[in-house]
């Protein structure tokens, strides 16, 4: 997720040529941030075999043809896209088969590994279900190894999923309803566990408030700005959406140059994460996020499933204050804070232990 798009980043763009890479953007990117890509490809699950011309900064992933071996493992054959720097040895679960689920106005791409009660992973803004793990900081495979069926999915407009350029489609409650629709496919008769990061955490919380019976446990990582801290972030998203429309997705580099790096990621390789969202949908995605907030504290106080909160430090876009408030209002919630990369790498084991059936 774009962790902090400061107003000064928007102002800085006035002196930066559209699409130019801002100095320092390679090292000052927060996880899940909107990192411009350097090459182009089509990654929507509903766009099989199509090749469209995208802006250089907006759709930069490494394009590789779908091999016969990969196609044989997929129920849906799509262009195989991998982020720059993708390490085959850290690809989650060796390319599990892709499936599709229809939701109003979009088609969601999803995978599953393991067996047992389902656990669903919800990724951050402008990322995808596989990207964070592919860089080695996160590893949710222990969840599957501990007896859960791990479901990873791309939110609408992200990764291999499709979408429409409608801001309301990307508001948190809409994304939560998408998730609930997916749960009717992957686990129609039993509640699931949820694991979220940033936007994924917001999606899970809205879904849990809407349908608490659909979840047995929640792992909420890197909770985003919320309530008192949300208006400034929302205004930044709106400004960035305007700039993307006017100058193209390359302006995101400037915003990234102003974004602080969370403490656990300082000096870590693999940054910035690439954009895994449709460049044509970026303004709508950003405006949907700008018009969203976490559920009301009173609604969250009604949750009764066990909740584990895993924040990190040093990131105004995912402030510790949000996690602390969640821990105080959700009955019985536990919290463990990450300060270093080793803390992040332990999250998979922490989640597996917490979610063990």
C-alpha cells in the first residue's frame, strides 16, 4: 500500500518531469507501495492472451510467456506475470492453479494450497496475492503446513483480477463484499480464518463486521490509517489520483520518494514492490481508498472471534496508533509489534500457531 503520500510529494512533482524517476525512489519505498513498473504486460484473469499497450511507469512487470508446464497447472490460463526481481525459489507454493470467481463488475483470481479449514490471505493496496511473499519478507506457507487450506486471491483490479474504473467499486465495504462472495465459493459451509495486510486488513474487518459468522479467527497485519489519522491520507490519495490522470502513473515515483520506510524494511533488499494493479484503474483504486475508512469502533467492539494484530513501527501510513486502538476495542485481541525484518519473517509461524485448527 502507498504508505504515506504527502502533500509535499504532490508539490514536488511540479518540478519533476511526468514519468521521471524521483531520486531515492528505489530505496524509500514502503511495502506494498505503488512502485512504478519498467516493462508492460497484461495480468487480468479475464484478459487471456490479450496484449495491450500500457504506460511505461504504470504496468512494469516482467512479461514471460505462459509455459506448457504452468498452463497445465492452471484452471485459467493467463499471461504469466512476475515482478521484477522475482525469485523462483520464493514463489509461494510453486505456482498453484489459478481459479476464478465472479463478483458484480469483476472476476477474482484465486489459488489454494493445503487442506483443512480455509484461511484466506488478503493483500495490500496495488499489490497482489503472491507479490509480498515473492520477495521473502512474508511467508504464509506455515499456515497451510499447520492444517489450513490457504486461499490467496487478487482483489478486484489487482494482479490477475479484473475490474471497472468506478471508484465506489474500490471502497473497503465493496471489497469486503467481494471477499464474502469468494468465501461462498471456497468455504460455503464453514467459517474461515482471515489474514490481511493493510488494505487486506481493512477488507477483513469490514467483512467480519458484515458477516461475523463467516470468520473463526483474524490475523490483522499492518493496519492502515483510520479514524482520526485517515483524512490526511485520504486527501493524499485524491491528489495522487488527479496527478495520475493528468501525467500518468509515473508520478507515483515522486510520492514514493517522500514515503518513509517502515523500520523492519530499512536496508532490506527487494524494494520497491512493483505495482500489481491495472494502470487504467489506478485513479479509481486510489479514489476508492480515499473514500474509505475502517469500520466504526463501536462495530468492531462487537466482534467475538479471536484476533491477532501484527503492526510494525516507523510508518505513518500504517501507524501503531491504529493497531493499539484495534487492540483496545476488539475484545480479547492480542498484539505483537514488528521492529526488525526477523520479526516480519516470524509472522507466518505466528499466524500458523494462532490459526491452528
